[in-house]
């Protein structure tokens, strides 16, 4: 979804009306993290902390998408969004690593 959002901004096709498609996964993931953290108590697994970090980075990307879509398109938009997208990709890789380590 992160890459799709960036692609939509680059193509000039992301509108306020299409933002819910990108925000819904964050809402669901956030609800899952909150519920899992409540169940885990004082010792949540590393993967849960990594998923929370991923949600935070995805939220930051969504903010950037909304801001950049109003001012830029094409390569300029892609360049502005690249750091936030890379942060999401890195956080996703960390979730995968944590899950693999937990078995």
C-alpha cells in the first residue's frame, strides 16, 4: 500500500477521496497492535514493537503523501517521498526479521 500511495502521487492520481483506501490498513493494524499489546502484558514480543514502529512510519508516509500530492507530481514527488517510503520498507523488513526470529 505504501508503494501504491507513492505511485498514485507520482502519477497525480491521489485525491482526498482516495486516501481512505490507504488509511484503512493503518487503522486495522493499529487496532491489532493495541489488542495484542493488551494481551501480551508486560512482555510483548519484539515483533509487536516492530509492527508498532511500522505503523508509525506508515502514518508518517501518509502525512507526506497528503502534503506532497498538493504540490508535486512526477519525479519531484517521488524524490520527496523516497525517504518516507524507504523508512516504511525498512520497518517492514524489521517486522519480518522479528517474526522469523520468534519462529
